[in-house]
C-alpha cells in the first residue's frame, strides 16, 4: 500500500498534474495510486519531488496504518 492519494491531496494536485510533473502517463500514475503497479526507484523519486515529500513517506511498508 502507499500514501500517494493522501500526499497528492495534501499537495492540492490532480493525478494528471502529478503524472505530468513525474513524466509518466496519467493512467500509469492512477495504477500506482491504486496499488496495481509498483514504480521504479527513478519514478518514485520523481513523484516524491512533485509531491514535495519523500519516497519513504509515500511508499513505506505499513503506510496505511496509524503509527
């Protein structure tokens, strides 16, 4: 699981905006957000930069549970 949707909402961006900033298709971004696909390290870094956060914050294990 991941925190992509929460991070995107916090950044006030649409899926299309994040995808464009990361240089990926909107459909691929949607599949990442839904947990259907896993990004490469390079793509994860680009998404984190677009969302102004870290890869660890959006892709860490157990990210759905409260800590």
